[in-house]
């Protein structure tokens, strides 16, 4: 068995990063994370880091804004995965510079893990968010850094438990708000499955300088289909309120920033159909479930069983 790449995960204590760290270790990759010393003061993250260390993860102390620590860490690995959050998207320029200076990285996976910036028609404030991701892509390509872009679509744990109502922690049992007419299809992938597909891709020549799309066939569902599936699970018909595009756009203009960003993404996905209104171009992209048919992914149907 050939040696597995050494993987550095930047943002390894974050939402999707922690799943990637766990999967990298489980898959036998020597795994490293870049950690700010200030992060250790956070009790929850400190506990997570202790778990990582007990599983054999190596810590590099540094910061995405500290070029010296970044270069030092990058020179010791083969693959760099960035899972930094939206506030640090622009700072990935520093990672690109460090990778270029190191000159040894076999693959860079920037912080994508969402919807494809090349097929999105988002309104502000989400439009700027996607434009920044696109800018990072163009910089990677201009510097001729080997890459894989990961398009995971909706994080299942983020959307499915509340169906877009961020205040709720479980699916509705009385009434539900549906974005638009509920017909455009979207795609949902469990976080652990995102990690599995991503780590499989890092050493795969088929994903070299390609976009990896996660489109599990059983999880390509419209809003109406998800509500119907849930209704069957609980044996009850929900009262449905359909939020028109005009209403959504008005809330996006007037609501608090966090809500506006999420709603703008929902507008793109559920009104414009941006998650599924294009085919994967085989000259630049590959589909995860086709590449890795051995992976048993969690279906939306299975996902909802825990809430019944």
C-alpha cells in the first residue's frame, strides 16, 4: 500500500473541519492541524484538541495571518485543506502564498464545502461571499497550485433539523414555512459523509485539478418532497405557508445580517434552483458517489428517523 499523504487541516476545530480531522486520522493519513494558542482558552475547542491529540493528530501552533508559522507548517505536509469560516475567506491568500513558497504541496483544497460559485445566482449579502470564493479559485489557478474544489451542497445537520428555521432544533410538527413554490431540487449531505468523500479525494488522481461534486441520488429532493417525507414519518399533515420570492427578498433587505446571508443562500437554492440546475461538466468535474460507490452515505429518509 502506497504511503498516504500527510494532511494539514487549517480550521480543524471548526464546524466541518473537525469531521475532516477525524476522517483523515481514521483513513490512516498522518494528520496535522494549525491551531492558534488563543484557541486553547476556549474550553469546548480545547477539549476537542485534546481528543485530536489522543488520536495521534499533530498540532502546529500558528495563525493564518502569520506567514512564518504558516510556511513552517506547510513545508511538513503534502496536502493542505482549508475549512476556515466566511470571515477568513480572504485570508486564504496567505495560504496560497505559503504554498507557493513551500513548493512541495501536492494538493490544496480551499474552503468551499457548499455550493458551486461558478453556478450561483445569489443576491447580496451572499453574492459577495461567493465572489470571494471565486476570487480565491482564480488565484489558485493563476499560481498553478494543484487543487480540488469540494462542492458538498447543504450540510445536512445545518438544514434538515429545522428546514430553514434557524431557531428550531427539530423538524416542525404543526406548520412549516416553504421557500417559493417548493419545487426546485436541492442536495443534502451528512457532514460525516462530506468528510469521507473529501479525504478519499486527496490522493485520487481523478480529482486532481477537478471539482468534486457531492450529489447522492437519494438526497436530491425538493422542499415539498422533504416535507412530504417528514409528514409520512410522523403521520400528520403540516400547515404550509409558502413564502414568495418577493417576501424573501424583502426580508433579505430588512432583516439582521446573519438571517440575511442565510436567506440569500436559500433564495439562490430554493428559488433559483442553483444547487441542481446544471450538469456536472466531466472536463472539469467529477461526482463523488460515482467515484466512490463503496461509500454508504446517509439518506435524508434515514436522517429523519432519529426525530420521529
